[in-house]
C-alpha cells in the first residue's frame, strides 16, 4: 500500500530546548527555511510576508492547547502521568500512559489491560477500555468517572513536556496567537506549533499585502505517530466560510498554504476525492502520503520533524522526496532547530522565474 512505505530519509535536526523568547528574543524571532522545489533559501520568520503574494490564503488551525498532562496513581500504587489526547463524542478520552523520569519529563509505559484503573486528583478515576486501533496499544480509550471532563485538565493539568524541553513552560508558551476558546472546552493535547511564531506584527503585514487567513479547527492529539502507525483520533471542523474562501482562491490566482500538518489533514479531508472543499466536521482517518497526494494544499508552513515521523510522508506529498531530503540537509548544515519551539519551513511550489501571476502592482 502506497501510504505505508517508509517516509523520505531525512537527517536529524537539533531540538529546540526552550522557546525563542526565553533565549532572549521574541517568539517570532526564529528562522524560516523556504524551499521551492530543489531551491532552498534562508530567512528570518519576519520575512514571511515577502515570500507570499496577494491572493494567497494561509489556512490556520485555531485550536487552543489544553494542559493535557495530569499526575495519577496506578492500581499497584506507582506514580504515573496521563496524557489526554482526545475526547470522544461518547465522553471517553483517548490517553497515553507515561511514567515520570528524573528531570521532570516522562517516558512511555504500557497502558491497559482492559479494566485497569488509574486514580487522578479530585477523586476522578479512569477505567481502561480498548485501544483506538486493533493491534496498537500506545493509546487507549478510557472511561472517566464524574468530573473527568475538560474541567479536570483546567484544575489539575499542565502542558505536555518531553525530554528535549529544558524545563516546564507555562501554558501561555504553548498557545498560538491564533488560538480560540471552544464552546465545549475542547482543545489540543499539544500545540499546533507551526503557527507559534506568528505575532501581531507579521499578521498585520500579511493582511496589508492582501494575504488572507482562513481558520480550521483540528484538535491535535499527542506527538506524531511513527510512519507505520494508524493516525490517532483527532476531531476537526472546516466551516462553510473557510470552504468558500479556499475555493474562491483556487479559482483565482491565490495559492492555498496550510499552516501546519493539522491544517493539511483538515483541508484534504474536507476535499475528499476532488479539489473542491466542502464544510465538514468529524473524525478524519485520512493519511496524506505521496501515493495519495494533495488535492487542495499547494504550500505548507511547518516545523522541522524527527526522522521516521509520519508527518514526513505528508511533507513529501507536498514537496516531493528529493526536495524534502535536500531541504533537511540544508537545515542540518545551517543548525536549524526542530520541535514546537524551533524554526519553521515554508514549502512552496516550484515556479519558473518568468511564471506570470497577477499582483496588486499589475492592476
């Protein structure tokens, strides 16, 4: 099956251990690598408006990050940390079980078996039910007792942190400027981090240049699956207004540039087997691969990913395998930083120098 072949072979990029602003700079003071086919150039993120053109549409995920890590106690009495990945329509949570390690981080530990119980603060219990996908046990659907909804995270949770992060960061460091509250308290287990460098200044300049923003919602779960794993359950919504804006841009001269892999997944799911986006919500099971390709998205602003991550299949679908490998080699050479506090990569379609397109100066 084309979607299950290995992702492009890319070298490892250095992890960012802290937010840019903790390194003494603003959150938009990160680097921007731009690739157009095999051509790669290096910029500051604040130069993003100059890399786009009037009529382009940036599709952004407005999901708010939740404090999704909660301390608990296993039935045998050992300390555990529960990462809340997604809340199902039936009130169950998809969770990952972790155990604390020295330094304040965690490592994965076995979940289950069915019927296992973990106790959380406030008298809440979780009962292990079943994995979301047969044969995979990293995530489990669990049934919470009373009080185990989003309010539990608000009272007792903290942002998910992995070992490469130097220390715990406040929830505000894990929010993007584009995040909006959901009426039902839903949100993302981990930040849709491609949008993290956006601040008021770049957003205002983008709008002034005729570049539009189109919101989607995809509540992202725990960190990306390996390339051979089934996509985790993540709820999404593409509104009718966003569908109209994207379709109008594609009918004209604008390019559809997704901000983050979550925006790609939402848009491509809403497009189905054609190039027309429709209003849609639900739980996508789409895996965007080079074999499937992309139908709507023409460009992608994304972070830098680990070798073997499933996201690399999506990046390869947008950029092409040779172009992706070339850009990651450049990222290693230039000491770019990966993960949620790292640098970003703008993938645009290759254009010949004399390719005509309308601009405000030509009107």
